[in-house]
C-alpha cells in the first residue's frame, strides 16, 4: 500500500528565511538604542529680585509688590464690565487666535505622521499587463522560436508572444527603529507641537493687551475730548465777557481778537481727538472680527477711564520663564533642534527593514486564484551607509541650529527682564507725572479764577487771563493723557509678565 500523498498546499509552502528569525531578537534589542544628545531643559539666568528702582516707594497711588503672583485675569483689575465683555468676545472670534489654533492642529498632524514611523506599511496591488517582446531582440527571438514545448513527464508549456499577466499582490514592510531615528523624529514633532501651543498663548496675550490698551486709549480720548470742549466753553465765556467790555468801552478790539484766536485754537484740537476716538473704535472692531464702526453704538458714549488698582502683584523674576509664552516657545524650539540632531545622527547608522510580499499571478484571469498561481517572498533588508557626505553635513547643520536655539532662548529671557523693568519704570514715572499735573491743574484753576476777577475789576490786562487759561488747557489735556499713560503702562507690565494666558 502506497503512503498517502502529502497535501500539496503543505508541500509547497515557502519557509520563512531563518536569517529573519535570527535578526529579529537582535533588532528588538538594538531598537532600545537612541543616538544623539538627550535634551536638558536650560536654566534661565535671572536675578532673585527686581531692581530697587522698580520697587521704589516713591509717592504714587498704585504700588507694585513681588510677594504675590500676577492676577490670572489681570484685566479685571480695572473693574470695567465693558472691558471684560470685549476681552471675552475677542478670545472667541479673533482671527489671529483662530489661525494660531489651526497651526496647533497642523502640528498635531505632523506628530501623528512622525509616530506612523513606528508602524509597518502595508500595500495592496492589482494589475493587468499585456506585453510583447520584439522578435528582433535575443529575448523576443527565443520566445518566438520556442513557442510551445513538451517537457518529459509533464504537461506542455506554452511561451506565447505577446502574453497577458494578471496579478493580485500585497506587501508589508517594517523598518526597525534600531538607533532611534523615529523616536527622535517623534520627540522633535512633540516639541514643535509645544512651539505651536506657546505661539497660540503668545497670540492670546497680545490680543488681551491690545484690546485693553485700545479700550483705555478710547476712554482716554473721550476724556480729552470732554476736557477740550469744557476749555472751549470757558474761552467762549471769556470771549463773550470781552465783547461786553469792549461794547462798554472798557477794552479794545485787540482783547476781543486775542480771545477769539484762543477759542479757535481750542476748537482746532477737537477734530484730532474725534479722529483718535474713531481709530480706537475701529481697532477694537478689528480685534473682534467686526467691520469698521461696528462697535460705535456700544462704545460711543463717553465713560470714565478705569482706575488702576492700589497694589499690583508682579511675582519674582524666576517665575518669568515659566509664565511668558515667548520664553517657553524658545525653550520648545531648543528641544526640537536638539531632537533633530538625533534624527540626523541616526541616519548615519545602519537600518533594518523586514519585508514580505505575496499574491497571485497568472496569464489568464480564470487561473488567477488557483493555488499554483501564488508567489511570495520574505526577508530582511540591511542598509549600511558607507559614504554619504550629505548626511554628515546634516548633523553639523542641526548642531548649529541647536546652538542658535540656545542663544535665542537666552535672548528671550534677557529681553523679558528688560521689558518688565522698563514697564515698571514707566509705570512709576507716569504716576509721579500724573500727581504733579494734578497739582499743577489745581493751581491753574486758581490762577484763572483770580486773573478773571482782577480783569473784571480792571486791575490786570486780558493777556494775563489768556495766559492763565492757556496754561490750564495745556495742563488739563496733559493730565488726561497722563492718566491714560498710567493705565496703559499697567497693561504693558502685565504683557511683559506674560500673565493671564491659560
């Protein structure tokens, strides 16, 4: 009795290459290696405290302290409901913020692309070709001369020319991350995602500051317009008084002309102030993604300029690097540049790819799915770069970029320290200027009242009255501008501190 024939399917299976099995454990062991420098967060070089000039105790209505951290929602320190509403709406509709959010999404996709390097790639293919060999070539001449032959012990074999070929196939390839090229790529992509996130925070901080300053400038322009109109009313009263005295023969036309000229000078200031109000309204409209003049009905009515708080917390310098988005963005750029060095170094080392392909191939569509039509291959590919100068230069390139990123980080920290110190100095100086102008305006009002009394009694000339009125107008407008400067200086302090950004 003859033994049962073996299953042809079992007999014709293609064995997996033993080399692949031998290489796989070693590949997995090497996959734990990651070349290139490991990132170490930099230590910012900052003083332990702000300068004594920034924390001086000169007379002023609002003082600063480093005992507490800045308010998380610092714009609420102004206690203005309209400002709070503008800030809330701007964060949800501003176009720059929405663009920054899209850049974060883009960075997330880039990270997902980098992570895809961990996974094998799978491809499926279906094809049909009809091919004919030229009979005037050695290959075509051989095919044409053989035609159909009969092999001993087997079926006849036909070698047609032309011939068809149907094929269904699939392939899988998996690059083993031997030296951490993929891991470093993912690390760099994650750092770039952090860069985009910090850029988003920086855009929000700029938006908070711009809306606050625009609103304060608007209220300041409205205040200056009110002062200018009051000054115009005052000089109009003087003009009427002077005309009455001229009609009574007590003064000459010269005094009337001087008073009329002063009135026109005062009136000339009003259009410029109205233009500033329009520009502020339009700025706020743009920041809220609205057309020009869209907020006129909401903001057109004059309101009092918000007062600054009695005490402003600024924190210590060491917290600045953890709070400012631009510093954290510079640090993330340094991290990404360091990881890119590892990607470049890994490209200098060998790479191992495990691959397998298989499918069905036949001359006719009817035989395509027969067991005899199958084909396949499996095995590793080991790629060893021997001489590639470009790869070595790439390592140097990313090393230089990492050095640039390190210097950019130090520059960002230094710039932040200077911005805070300058903002604090401006806040102190403008407060002292405001106090001096308040005292000056009070003296100007007394001087104008006394000069008017003396003029009405004929004890002084009209020039003295005009001089007193002119001084009052100048200092009154300067005082209104100083009040705005103090408020905007406070906004600049919070902008420099980097507070209020989630």
